[in-house]
C-alpha cells in the first residue's frame, strides 16, 4: 500500500527569537491547505505545541522548493 506523500513543509517562529533554518521547522503535511490552516492557527494562538509566540510562517512545496504561502501576525 502506498502511503500519502507529505510535500508541504511549515516553518514558523518569532521575530524576537528566530532560531533559523531547520530549527524553525514545524512539520510536514500532505496538502498546502493543511499546512496553511495550522500556520494561521498558530499565529492566532489557537495551537500551542510549546510556549512559542509565533509571529511569522512560511509554507514550502518540497517538489519545486517554492514558497506557497507566507504570513505574519
């Protein structure tokens, strides 16, 4: 059986304490909508994987390396 391929990755962080690169990696998702919805929730503080106060996000398509979404609080 083939497993779904998660082709979208989400990076997010704070303006005040960005850790940079892969340390800002949040997760990998099957659809860009899934990644974007989570990112928007994080900016609205509806999702707390830790105590980070997220102020920006980037969603990247792994197939072509392009940004498909970016956002700021």
